[in-house]
C-alpha cells in the first residue's frame, strides 16, 4: 500500500500535468478522462468542472463554477490549458480526500 501511495505521489510531482478539456453543454459526460479535468460550457457560460478523484477510488467529482452556485470554485487556465482550482477540494463522502489543484498538479492536504 505504501509503495502505491509513493508511486502516485511521484507521478503527480514529476509526471505530466493535468489539462482542462472544454465541452459544450451544461452537464458532464458519462465517462470522464482518467487524469484531465473537464469544463462544461453552455452558450459561453462555464457551469461545472468534473474530474475523477485523484486518490484512485474512481469517485466522480463535480464542482460548480457558475456564479450563482454554492459552494463554487474558480478555475484559471494558462495558455497551455493547465488548470488551477480555488478553493481546495474536500470530499465529505467516500474516500474523504482533501487536495488542491494548482498548475495542473494535485497537492494533498
């Protein structure tokens, strides 16, 4: 178990950064990419960001980015499509992961 956790952390630190994929529509697709984040955009307005839990449990995380949403997250994307989310993501169910997405990398709390 410790080896798997070490490997996951090493891959996050030195492996490829996560990217943001933009799709049209106000909901997430049925299948999300293994590593990347997906932004649902409808008529030019961002609705939500989705991703699989980075701990590997397979849980689908959906974060509202629409201005009226509560709670809501802000997503910033650099010129290369590398996302940063604020505030942190803290799952209250399941694996109870708590992490930041900064410059395409997962930083565990």
